[in-house]
C-alpha cells in the first residue's frame, strides 16, 4: 500500500485536475491510481487537507483545495502522471512579487504546499489554474526564496528550468529542460545536427537515438520548441566522478536562427549544469565562433586539452567525429576544436554568480 504522503498528494492532484463532486467519485479515482482506502480514511484525509466544496464553472459543486474557489481545471493527465512531474515551468521576480508558472491544473496544490510550510519570507500566495503569485517580505534575497521553494518543488531549480519566452510573429519559443515526452524530437535533432556539420564542413561526435533519449529522460538536456515544432537543443553530462561537466550538441534549427535562441539555450544549459553540479568545472569543445563568444560571456576561458577531464568515457565519444584521427595523432593534446573551461572557484566567476543570484 502506498504511503499516506503519496495518497495525500494524489488527492490534491485529482481535485486539482478533475471535477469531483463526491467521496465515491474520489475513491474511484484513487483506486485507479493504485490507492486502497476506506471512506472513513478518505474523510480524515479531506479534513486534514481542509478540502471544501464550491461551484465550478459549469455550476456543479465539486471539491476544492484552500484558496481554490471557482478553480478552473484543464488537464487530461492522471494523478500518477501529475505526481511524476510536479508541473513547474518557471519562476520570475518583480520587486517583492514572485510569479510561478505551472502546467494547467498544478498551481493550486503547489500553492497549498507553499502556504502550509508557513515560510516567514513568503507572506502569502494567490493561485489560479496555471499561475501562482507570491507576496514576499521586503528585503528577502531572491536566492533565499529559490532555496525555500526548492523544499516544496524539488526540481524548481532545473526541471523546466528558465522557460524563456520570446515573441516571434505572435508565436512563442519555449526553452525548457527536456523529459521523456520529448523523445519524439530525437530523430529531428540528430538530423539537424548532421546537416549543420555538413554545411560547416566540420566534424561532429555522432550520437545515437538512444543516447539522446536517455539524456532527456535523465533531465540532462535542454530543448526549445515553438508550439510543437522543434527549434533547438543541447545536452549536458558529468565526467570524472562529477568533477567536470560538458555541455554538448548545441544546435538551432535553420528556421529559428538569427533570433538569439542559441544564446538562450546555452544560458539554460549552463545554469542547469551549475544547479546540478555546483562544484564541477564546466567545459566545452567547439569549433564554432558563436559558441566561443557565448562561452566567453559566461566566464569560460580557452585552455589546453590536458586541463579537461581525463575520463576515457568522454573521449570515447569523440570517436564518431571525422577529425578523431587528428586528436589521436596529437596524443589528445589538441584538435580542430577549441577547449574552453569554466571554473566556479575563480573570483571573477564567483562574483558573476553572486550577481545572478542577487546576493
């Protein structure tokens, strides 16, 4: 039998995503999710969660969570699917106001958890269908709020990290951490990378469908989408017992170039790497001038190859590149690509990090 905490989470998700008007209906939904409980237990759970009833948009009285009166529901996901993905999309700040964007159906339960923790730094929340507004105590650092929220939303700092939105002819390009649902784009990504390498006449470390799909499932990839259309991609991986992190495979589809998208993807992958492995050095091997420029802006500096990881698994990935013979002939000291390294212990990078976190 699943734990009570999981059951309470499932109840919140079901109430947030479906119009449930009776305990019998709610019990049926819970049974579908694998929870077995009596109506008496459910009654105690509803009392603990302070669930009430309110009129929905169509006039039906349904269960609602606190601060969720007249709450709009609009998701087809099961509670199990919602529990596997906390629904977080982005977090933005303006003065003493923070705004959390979520997938439809997640905001109310997320706000409930925030309120229940009674953080003194967060004065209160207002939740809708996919948006939460937080009123912050004056003078609290953004980094502190992020830290507190990470206790409620474990993946807030990197899952669906920094959903950058940019208007483009009334369309939006969304940059986010990829997950298993994005595997449908893998073949397009690989084809785009191969075509770009052919046009530039440069080498590329070939990756398989399975390799890229695994990076998505592990939350180690950034994908950009314009609606349902693929726009850009990159991925990260740790090496040498997590002492190093490489950012690789940065690509923007030709239809979306010239919009500054590569920089947004690069920034998102950089922050994802910093959040997942804050003590690791981040490196990049590239032959592209644009990537070198972006690396430099982030704090990377050119280095020799012997300053990179000595993890053989990483260097094995270069075997698919047409320039691998050069790398071998030079005893892995240098190649066509330029090696660039970001060291988080460098004073200038520490200062940049503090400025980014508003410390």
